[in-house]
C-alpha cells in the first residue's frame, strides 16, 4: 500500500486487527455473506441509524464500503478566497475571526461569523439557526465551510453555509483527529459526519479482509489499478487527493466495464440471432413523396434516410436513433421510413409522448400524403366518436400509418401487420419500453427520434442498444434565431422590443424557472410575471399562464389555443420545452437564464423561428451569475448549432447527468460520471467489446471474476432488455 494512502493496519487497532485476520482466514468461504449482512448490526449503527442509512441507499456492509465521500476537508488553512468568484459554489478551510449577533426590528437575531484564510476575510450569515450555534463558533478555531459565495455591502459573504468545526479537542486519541484530510459524506437529517466516519472505521476494522477482487488480474495490470481492498480504503481514509482521484477512476471504470459488457452481449445477440422484416426498396410511395415535396431534402436528411433504408432492407431488426435539432426535419425522414414499410404491405406506427404532439404529427403527415394512396389515422386516448372504427381499421389493415401516444402498444390495439414503429421524443420512453416495442407483434423495425442532440461519442456509448444517426444540417432558408443576453436591469427595453413583434401580429413566449414565489430562492416566478404582463404591460393582448402543476387537459387546451393564435403571449415554466410547432411565435424571453443548463436553453430557443420570419431569443440574467453560467449564455449567443452546444455542455457540465440512467438502460452509476469520465467510458467500452468478441459467454478462466459478478448483478437486466 502506498504511503500516501492508508493501510488496513493503519486504520484499525493492531490487536483487534490480528484477531479478525485469523478468524477470516479460517472462514474465507463465508466472506461474501459477511459483506451482504445488514448494516444495522455494525458497531455504532443500531436500528435508528440503520433507517437513516437506508435513506442514503446503504443497507449492507458492502453498501457502506462503496458509499464514497463527496469531497474531502483539508485541516490546513490555505489562502484561497482571492481566487474565488461571486456566484461560485465553494468549499474552503478558514479560521474564525469574530462572532456577532445582530438584532432585527422583529426581535430576531442574525448570527454573523467572520472567518479569514490568512489574507482575506469572509462573513457567514445565518438568519435562522439552532440555539447552540453562537457558542460553537469561537475566535481562533479552524472551520470548514461550503456554500455559494455572494457579495453584500462590499464584503464576501456566505448565507447559511454547511460547516464543520475541525479542531474540537474532544477525543484527541480518536483516529480521525490525527488525519490531515477528512472525508465528507452525503448525509440525511439526523446523521452527522462524525457518526458516519466512526461507522465507516468500525466497518473496515471488522470486515476489510472480507473484500474480494471484482476485476481480473489482467485488467488490474493493464491499467495499473490498485487491488479492490486497497482502493476502497484509499477512498475513505486516503491522505493524498491525487491518489484518491486516481483510485476513483478504478471504480468508474468498473461500473462502465460491466455496463458495456451488457451492451456488447446485447448487440452481438441482436446482430447475429434476431431476425426482423426484410423490406425491399420498391421506390413507389417514397419516390412520389420525394417528388411532391415543396422543398429539397438536406444532405444530412438524405444520408440518414439511406442509413435507415439499409437497416430496413437487411434481415436484422432495425433499432436506430435519429437525433437532430428542433426543425432539422426528423419527421419527414421518419415518413420516408414509414412509406417504405407501407409499400411492402406493412403498417407503420408513430408514437408521440403527448396527444397534442400526436395531433400535430397527424396533421403534418396527412398534408404530406395528400397525393399518395396511403391512409393515415389518429388514435387518441379516452372515449370519443369514431374510435372503435379506427381500431377496427388498424386490426383489418386498411389503416396503414397509425399515429398516437404510447396507447398504440396497449393490449386492446391489434395491428394487422406491423412492420415499423417510430418513437418521437424517445427520451420520454425508457429502455424497458424499447424492449417491449421490439418484442411487439412481428418484431417490427424500430426508429427513435430525439430533438436533444448529444455528442456522438456519448450517444454511442450510452444508447448501447441503438445505432445512431445525426441530422446535423438545418433546412435551407431557415433563419437562425438571433440571441441576445440582457441584464434584468434592461428588462423594460426588452419588453418594448417584444411589443414591436406583437404589433406585427407575432406570438411570444416568456419562460420562468419557478411556478410561484419562493421565500428560499429569489427567482422571478411565472405567476408574478403573468400578472405583471397582463395588467401593466400588454393589456391589449390575450395572455395565458401554463405550468407543470396544471392538469394535462388544461395544458393541452392552452397549447391548442396558442397554436391557433387565440393566445398572443404565453407565460410558462419549462413545460413548453418539448412542445408543438407554432410558426407564428417569433420571440422567446427566458427569465433567470443563468439558472438553466445549455441543453435546456437550446431546447427552449428551438420553440421559435419555425416559420419564415426572423425570430429572437432574449436571455435575461440576474445577479449573482457564476463564470460558468456566463460562459453558457455566451455560447448560446454565438451558436445555434445543437451539436456545437452539446459539446460545450459536455465540457462545462460538472457532476450530474445529461439524462437519467434508468432511461438510458444503464444501471444507476454510483462512482462514474457520464460527463467527466468520457475517457474512462471509452476505455471500458473498448475492453468490454474486445472481451465479448473473444469470449461472449465469459467462460474462459481469466474471465471467471467477470462472469460471477455479471451473472449476479447484470444478467437479470440483460434478460429484461434482450431482444
């Protein structure tokens, strides 16, 4: 073990250590059951803390060993305040300089604590706090702080920061008091850092030698990874941040490796054994459609159509994702695929996440099919006149293109000969739903559409069961949306500019991040903005408010009226991020734009500029704004290319995910980060596909560890999605 880490001997009392080692050597065959034993029976836990740990996903000894710190505290005070910027989320160690209680006019007392890093000062403020707080902070003590840096009256400030006092003199002989670097764990109410650290130490003292390796020797040697037993202890007890981060990559790699083995086995099985429908490119309906179009297909659209046709004309079941910006022409591409199925005597279904989107598709597709002898029908939910007849036409086969919501694949809908299923806004549907579609009547070909561009490398690694096509070219003549960054102090000027568009007969979106006013977060909310615009700014125009808390029927009604032009100004939360096409909408105003991610800002902007008129997007920012937020807004003003923006989002995004793990089909990641760990993911993917190419059943002796873990943890998921 490296001197920079911590050995098992260092972490526990020697005589206790010796006794455990002898006992475990004698009972080695029972080691796996020891790590799966309930955490409740560990020293320092008990029934109450076990319930708290369960909230954190920690149920067993093994779970706790893999419950890694989210950060680490250094006891050493380093001058850092001069390097920080207002608006940033920061963590630092400092010394308490002074403590002050200031009464308010309402009889409350505000607690102010001054700290310094040896060169600059910072004021911490608590407007509400436990009675014990004023006595906890004493001048001269060392304290760790974590929170958002702000400025008030010319001073750096943190409001209600997380903190930990580092030089409390109790229990000087305690193991943790001798550490320069302390782990900081994610907590839940009722559980303190000191408690969790003590439990972690007790757990490793009792069970460290139960830890078994989970990666083959050849992988450890190839990549220089530490053994699992050492690696786990470094993550909890390590004293060198570089070594800790290097060790974390081992666990990120491990998670990616097993997930990619799953996808490698999946793609191998699907490619070699699953037969789909072998279509022929008859060029009947598809050629008529091409000749009837009032516009020329882009080069990207033609390329993607060729890729789709290649899949559909093979013996294998197509499973392809088409991603491209809003307005890039994904729907017309999918219509070519549907007509290929129809001219081969099959039906095609298009599934949308909402009824209003399904209606929009039906209208657009019906218009495109006017010169073709192809019947399209719309199947909606609920009870309405003519529904039974539509279902009958689907069953007998006279309905050739069927458009609707996910109700299309319910048991009460029977297709005569389903050959292709197109899924719009596929991120609304999970991998298990994809599997159900693939196993539907006759194993239809599957085409997924997504208006959320992500970098191609990331798409190909995360959407492991799909081939990926990109429409990375916008239709000719489409005017880019002009994007402006404006301070909230310039809002009156923006409202005046918006009014000019209203006078031209255009429609406007205003978007806010919150529905109603919050005492905790000082953001402009949709309800207050709606009232302001309706009664003080645009009194002569019809204005409506739409938000996520409304009933689905009410939201659909508002969107239909907005699309019909009966509503001129729509104040909204982000429920319109994925919405209908309103060609007359020419302006998008996004309040508190600094609070939105790049991908979300791009999706919102994509709601305007759908017609031939010039469209505008105003990004309204409020203080404080971090450097990262400023870079996001600058990126939006410079580019309208969704793939360029996606790459920048990948570069800027910190911890977090571009999309949910369950949606992507990968098991929930605990240690790996899809954005930060792209290099590790690519490495693990290459290794996984090489292993499966050599030994798909993982039956070779060198793959024994992989096989055992895969069977216990991943095989059930494979059985769920394999098709």
